[in-house]
C-alpha cells in the first residue's frame, strides 16, 4: 500500500494543484550577469559590504541593485509553490494513511487500553506481521526525510530537525531490536496525528484558502500541544519510566530507551514554544488586522526573501528559515513542524 501511495501521489497532486490555480512558476529570475553569477556560485550567496562595494565599482551598479540581484538569485533556487504543494500532499497522504493504519491496528491490541501490557512477558512477546509492517513503513519514511534534508534548501531549524530525525530513527530502530515494539507503536501513532493537520494546513496555505488554513493551524496547534505535552508524558513516559520499572525492572537498554524518549520530549517542548509564540503573534496581529498566523510567522520562519525596496538595504535576517509558504516539513517543513505551520507564508 505504501509504495503505491509514493508512486501515484505525484500524478494526483500536480493536477490538483493546477485545478486549485496554484502557480507553477517559481520566484522572479535574476537577470543574467556572468560576474555576479560567478560570485554567487563560487564564492558566496551573501556578499558582505566590502564585496558589494567592489562589485558596484566593477559593474557600475548601485549597491541596492546588486543586493536585489543576489536576493532574486537566491530565491530562484527555491522550489515553486506547486512543488511545495505536491510535497505537502505526499506527506499528508502518508501521514493520513499510516495514522489510520495505526489506529486500526492498535484498537485490536490489549496494550492500547492497558499500557502495562507493553511489559508483561517482556522480552518474549511475538512480533506479528502487522506490527512488523507498521515499523518498517515508519522507519523507511523517516530515513527518507533524513536523507532528503541534505538535498533540500537548508532551513533555519536544520540542526533541530536533524536531531529530531536521528532521535526518531534511533528510537524506532532501538525499540525494534530490543522488542519494545508495543510501546513503540503507541509513540508512532501519537506523533502522526498532528502531522496530518500540519500538512493539510500547508496545502490550504498554498491554495490561498486562508480561513481553512487558519482553522487547520489552530487545530494542529491544539492537537500538537495536547499530544506532545500532555498525553505523551502522562501516558507513554509514565509506562516506560514507571510501569516498566515495576513489571520488569531496569536493565541497560531501558536507560537508553528512556533517554531517547526524554530527548524527544525536550524537542516537543521547543516546538510547542514556537507554536505558542506564533499563536501569540497572530492574536496580537489580529487586534489590528486580519488574523494570519503564516504571515505573522514569516519573520521567523519564511524561506522566501523579500525583494521590497525597503528591505534592499538590509540583508534578510532569516534567508534559510523553514517554510510556511512552502517547505519541509515539517515537521516538518518541511521538513519541520513549523515549516509551513503558519498559514500565510510553512514538518
């Protein structure tokens, strides 16, 4: 099922994007200039004042025009809105599928209703075909995110997302090898639900459905904070730290597993802080104008640099930040969670 999704989504997403009148063209292209192009590709994409002055004398251009050229040239390498929409649709489809699969699988298991069942008869618990499939599909997806972030545009939260992907892959692999798969399924399913809403919000954003985007972002923020700051520690960490201690007692891999889970909780707190920060900005912005969480977050998260005359004299503070306009991502836009989390413009 999962390979079929991967193969068919690109053929579905693009027609959907065109049907929603999403522009296929990317940012405005910079005019051809061999000297500036050589500097851009071989030396730096962000020239300092000294280099700008030298280029200004060499080309007989004013500094503002050169800054504008470099800004347009940087934006030229960024994916178009339709490309971002297709990426978000692919991720939305995957997360929706795997979350639905996880719910259907878990509702038949005893450990969903009684987390102590995760540890009874451990480690001699059978690994069923359904459980094995669930793990392999999730692990494959996160490995793909891990590799793709190096070929994607470098985001503002690149380091944080790298830690997140490594922690996720390590958790999935470690829990599988140590047969902690029962509690592992709870962790995976709990994390997938918020990502479904995030990718849906991104698609609404790219489609310029502002009200829908705002609604989905509010739902995402609510679900993310509830699942990551309330359910995860009270339900998952409670069973891995305390119930497992009572049933099977501590052992070497127990410490490693719980360390990884606690690291994940730290990341949850960091992203929740960013989400709350965006929400507060959106509320304060809404007092004087239209509530637009994506525009509000643009200062911190936008990956498309402004080319307005007012900003030509100052380099954009976050040229490589995550997408709200279009990712990872993710998470994440995409890769990151706020990569597109806000609704104007992106896990």
